[in-house]
C-alpha cells in the first residue's frame, strides 16, 4: 500500500472518524483507524467502538492499493503536526507504516487488519428516508440537552425520532424536564427510532463540519441505522425498548399564561443563578404578579432580585425551579418571545412558541422553602 494525500484532507478526515475510536477498551485494534487505499484513487478511513462506526472517503493519489490499521492517537498527532503539504504513506514489508513529507519521516507500527470489526453486517434496511441537514441539526440542538446522562436510566439517555408522513418529532426527557421539537417534513412512510443523545450530538457535529451539500440519507434496520452524510457513513446501534408515552406527560391545559421576552428572561435567570449555585438545587423563585415577573434567589452568600415586564392572563403565582433546567431551555430557543404556561405552583411549566407548535418544553418545579 502506498498513497499520497494532502495534510489538510487527512487532518479533516481524521477529525471526523476519530469520534468513533474507543478510548476505553481491552481490544488494541479498536484504538486504531483502518486505512484502505483503492487504485481508483479513493482512501477510505474507518473507526469503530462497536457501538458507532464512522467511515470517511477522500481522494488520494494511490500508487499501490492495500489496507492497514494505524493507532489513532499517534497517527493523528503526527498528521496534525506535519506542515501543510502532500504526505506519502506507505506500508513496508515489515508491516510498519512510513509517513513522509519533504522534511520529515516517521515509522510507526501497524495493527492486524483482520482483527478490525466489519461495520457492514446482514442487518438489512427496513426503510430509508432523507433528512434535511439544517432541520436535523436544529432539532438535535432543541432536544439533546434534555436526555439523561445517567446510563442506569436506560432508554432515557436516548432521543426518540418519530417520522410522520408530513412532520417529524424529536423527543428527549430525563425525569425532570422534557423537550419536544416538531418540524414539517414529508415522508412516504411512518417510522420511529431511538438513538443515544450522545451519538446524535456527534452526528450533528459531523453534519456541521461537513462542507458537502445534500440531505442526510438514513437506512434503518432491525438493530442498526446507517447515516450517510456526503462522503461520510455512520453506522450505529439503535436503542431497544419502548420510549415513555410522553404525550401523556404534557399538560393539555393551563390556567396561567405568560408571554415574555426570551433574551431578557435568560439574562435575568443567569444573573440570579450566580447565587442559586451557592444554595441547594440551583433554586430560583418566580413570583408572577400582574404584569411583572420577579425572580429571586438567596443563599448564605447573599440574595438577588430581578424584575421583568411581561404579559399575563390568569391568577398570580409563586413557583420555584432549578435555574439550570430553565437556562438550558431558553438557550435552545431562538424566538424573541416565548409563552410560559402554568397551572399551580407544584405543576409543571410548559414553554411553547407564542404562535405555532415547533417546540414544547416541560420543566418540573422545585418546592420553595421560605426565601
């Protein structure tokens, strides 16, 4: 195997595929990247941790075809440190790898190709669909933060994607909050799948870094899914199990409705949270009176009071929240104004757009001690 490729192309491809390299494994080959050079001028780079596999194809000047597995961290560190010029990579008779530029030469060991996992298997696609890149990124941004990070919570570490014939939903929840994003998208058939939020966030980053055009093509099998993003293919394991019946959780009615500026609310809560962090549960209190929302927080370090003009219908209300949960929601939304819907001081708050139904966020309140 011998090929030549630019340092920039190799670096960019490495940044993509290395997201799938296993950092905690007893199998040395899973710490590697498979390089496959074809005489048609294609270099295929693949990494896998058995849960997610990423394959990237780039153009190269291939003199001799072949394959090898290189240690990801060392190979990546070398390529990134080399100057921006063409790099010659060759597999020697001793099965080592030489990396050459005009002024540098490295020799590194290779790992056995036959021990590298086959990312393609017999899990035939049940269905295929196309996803607009911008819609996908926006929906992951709006929901991914609300999934649980506790692996012991099983299915709650995932994002549920529901494909309808005219719309698509993404849903995540962790027991304290729920995030639902909804967008218009046509599909020939209905489907749904659950993928861990951690992996969905990585896919979203790959989409952002990819400078090619076109939709994301998704193939769904019984246990696996394949995402094709330009010249990158991601094969991952679907989460198994039934997602929580989230529609039963979201209140269908409310007696107190507030319309308020998102940015000013976010800034006020961020200031109040400076003292909330010193207390318990990042607790802030919202007092809703007439056309004024008063946000307070108190700790041993001091106290804070913020006042915001708003529009309200319904009764007055005092309610407490973990400030982080509210901040996360407000950062995920781009609207200038939002609608906050309440029922009682112990019932969930539901955040929605002032018009439309593109998102819904449910945030559980925290019991308010005397503040």
